């Protein structure tokens, strides 16, 4: 049994590195079938001027040398924020077997998409939302504070459009 809190704390260390660099504070680690961290990464979107340089995609790119036949299905990806649609697609296409996140993404709620699409259910990705309430609060706060400081509160408090009544 993997210690989710330990690995999520390691991902949080990466998120703090991203924040120190002025990046969106999301961190990620990937753990192999033996419980060894084989990749660490954090967001580099602004640094590389690359919209795909999210923590999760960066970490997945670092795992190439560890791929052996079907071992990827036994890997777990830990991230400080629920993966966005792009990252969840990358996780699925990489065949990683499990994803665990600290804080939910109130804007995208990608986990809802996982439940609703037959193809994604066939992929059998195990998704675990924050198993530790204190870590969830810390990861949510670091993300919320970043977006508020950037003048983008809608990222943490989505604007629900209501139909015009005329």
C-alpha cells in the first residue's frame, strides 16, 4: 500500500519550487511499481512559454527510461491539483494506472469527464481525490493565493452564467 500523503507532500515540494519561480504552483511526482519516485516536476508554462509544460506532462516526459512492457499500469502519478483536461488525457494515453491529487480543480472538474466517457472508463484509470484534508487545504490555498495575486479570481471561483430573462 502506497503512502499517498508522503508522495503528495513530495509533489507539494515541487509546487513550492514552481511558486518560487513565479510559475503556477503545481507539482507532481510519479511513483513506479516498487514505490520509488521516478520523476519529479513542476509547472514551467511561463518559463518555457509552452502551454503544454504542465507539471504532469513534464513528469511523464521524464519517465521514458523506466518503461518496461506493462509496468506503467502499476505506476501512480501524484499531483497537487486535479489534472486539467490536457493532463488527464496525457495520463490516460501514457497508460499510467493511478492518479492521486491533493486539491480538486473547481473550474474544470476533470473527474466528472472520466465518469461520463465510455472510452475513458475502459482505460481503467484509478482516480483518487485528496486522501488527506490538511494537505488538501494547503494545496488549495497555495493555488488560490497564486491566482488571486495574478488578478484572476475567476480561476478559483468560476463564474456561473445564467440565462438572460428578457
